[in-house]
């Protein structure tokens, strides 16, 4: 089963490709480094909330859209609240 980072990275890649963007477009719009974006998309990076906010802003979407995964599988795997719930809670405190 893919890790959370891999699943979020795939979601970001799907959003990018769905817009017909190359990685360079996301890099330019988000202000993040190309190798960092590549690492996020491959699930090799554990990105910060700030980086996810920059990516979401580049797409023009709310940050929680990046985390629309199969939440029930994640909850079962980690026996914990969903990633979306955790992220929303942390964003409210910023």
C-alpha cells in the first residue's frame, strides 16, 4: 500500500497533469524548487503545510483539495484520524 506521502504526491501530480501543466508550471506558480516539487510528487518528501498551501494556491484551490484521498483506508491503516482532519485542524491554528 502506498504511503501517505506517495498518495498525496500522486494527487498533486494528477491535479497538475489534469491542467495540462508540466512540472515547471507548478514550480513557477508555487515558488517552490523543482527538485522539491518532484520529490513531493514521487512521495519522497514530507512537505510542510506552508508548501502544501503554496501548491494549493498555485492550483487556485483550497488546501484540503490536495488531501482528498481514500480517507477510510488511511484511517484503517494508521488507526488514527484522517489526514484531512489533521490538516484542517492545523490550518485553523495558523
